[in-house]
C-alpha cells in the first residue's frame, strides 16, 4: 500500500474527528452561554434542593457548587469561594474533564 493510499484512508477519519471536536466545543459554548444568562435570583437559597440538607439539616460539601460556578463564570472569585470553598479544587477538575471529553477521539 502506498503512502498516498494510506493518506486517502486517514483523511476522512481525521476530518470526522475534527468535526466531532468542533461540535463538542460548540455544545460546551452553548451550555456556558445558557448558564451565564440565568438570573442570579434563580440560584438563591429558595430554589436549590439538596437531599443531604433535607435529611440531615446541614450543608453538604457540594452545597453552593452551582452558585460558585456561576460566580466564577461572572468573574466573581470571592463570591464563588464564599459559596463553596472546594470550588478551588472542583473547578480545575471540571475544566480538565471538559478538555479531556473534547480531545477524546470518537470510537
């Protein structure tokens, strides 16, 4: 098999992989845009339901994560840490998972 024949077989696969990554990036961008435009009043204490808080009457380690991510998206770093101190750990992990998901080749 010649080099040109190999390139002819690989090019469609590379184009599909590139298109898949673009679609995944657009999907993440759309989610971020929607999440960015949610009014802050809907992220208050009256709407979130936490089963841990209901059953044990205490905040869990995850309480405030959604509000903290929303605050980070709006560049309010102090507010994000006030909502959930573990956002310092969870946000980089979330970014890593998203990058891994986008870069992962489609099977």
